[in-house]
């Protein structure tokens, strides 16, 4: 059995970048800002789709109420989830700000 030792000062990013090929390591970590922006864009797109479906239903272009309700509920569910994530992030930020060093 080999002896393993922990080397201080090695970050998780360095471990990932040395363990994986460079292109895979870069694409594996898109960054918090990019993930957040993409998520907000997707939620915004679902809201636009729901608004468009409601408009098409009201003008008579779409007759299927079921599809419209599904689009509205998808938008509602994703928006509610985003708000819960926001609340958790704000709570975590406030907790960190209350810490005394």
C-alpha cells in the first residue's frame, strides 16, 4: 500500500486542472457569474414564452388551454425556484457578514 500525504497550498482548481486535459478543465468550471446569468436568461425566456402563449390564446391563435397553462406553470415554478435560491444566497451572505473574525 502506498503512503499518501496531503500537500498544503493546493487548491481544488489546480487539482482539477492537472487531473483533466486543459479544455475539459476549463469547460468544467464555467464560473458562478456565468451560471447565474444563464439561469436568469432561461427563466426570462420561459416567462416570455408564457406571455406569448397567453397572448396567442387571447387572440385565438392557440385553442389549446392545456399548453398555455403548462407554459405559465413552468414560468411560475422556475421563477419561484429562483426566488428561493435568491433568499438562500442572501441569508448566507447575511450570515457571513454577522461572523466576527
